[in-house]
C-alpha cells in the first residue's frame, strides 16, 4: 500500500507561482510513475504531469512551459512547480502513484485557487 500526502496549495493571483509537494509512505519497493492530476468543478479529472522513476516526464498541453514536475526518489517525494498561473488552473490537485503489479494510489488533494 502507498499513502500520499499533498501540500502547497493555496490562493494566488494570476501570474503567481505555487510549489506542490507530495510525500509517499507505506510498504512498497518503488513507485514506477508519480504524477499530478487536477479536477475543476463540473469537469473530469485530468492529467497535469507525470514522471517515471527514471525521470521521463509528460505534460498536459495546457501547462507545458509553465509547470515543471520533479521527483526525489530518496525522499519519496514528487513536486509540481507551477508558474504563470491562470484562473483556469483553479482546481483540486491530486497526487497519483502507480506501482507496477499493484495499481494506482491517490492523495486526498490540495486546492489551488488562482484569482484574476
């Protein structure tokens, strides 16, 4: 099992930045892929960015060039640096961990609100 704890959300003005963090704990050997998803009111949950254990990254088109995902395997932590935030980035951001042969795990989410 993997437990995920997010932090770093909050209220920020358009153009501002936030750094989200997600710490993993539990009994597992390694997490293959960690990622961030978001869900805005009335919308489906969508992938924001993901990173493999080897460092390969993937971004949603809407955040490319503004957000950066990184991970510290020793600290079992994944980060999402969000810059040039827009009101449409407002959502609950969820941390995700995928463990091969086991499945997906989710954090409880952290609210990001961007005011115009």
